[in-house]
């Protein structure tokens, strides 16, 4: 009886990719009080007073400002919660997300 040999099997592990990042963007409106925007930025994004004020003023002057960059799920959750806080207070405050390039 001839001997049969089997080649050792190799396992190929899939290469893991870093998750795609998404930007959270604050859109300017002419109705939401500046103090309220700063409060939301501090509460939802953990910014200090100075950083929150700079982001708010940049959005006010340029129409929009990137607030922070997170994985997609975190970015969408934070944008939704911040927008909902504005709606709950009766303001048109809006945050959006988009993929980072």
C-alpha cells in the first residue's frame, strides 16, 4: 500500500482594517442662541468653554465647522443627540456627519 501524505493546511487570517472615520459638522443658523450652542458643544462633545466658543464662532462666520471626528456610529449618535437637544429646546440647531477623506 502506498503511503499518502497530506500537505499541512494553512489558515489565512483576514486583514483587519481600521474603521472609517466620520466628521461631525455644526451647521450655522441665525436663530439658535450662541450660549446654547456652546452649552451643547461642552455637554455632548466634552469641549471646554474656549474650544466650544471657537467652534461656534467658526460655524457662525463660515456657515459650518467640523466639531470632531469619530467612527461612524459614534459620530452619528453624537450628531443626533446634539441636534435633538436643540429641537427639544425649540432651536433649529443642526449637526450632520460625513465620511472623512
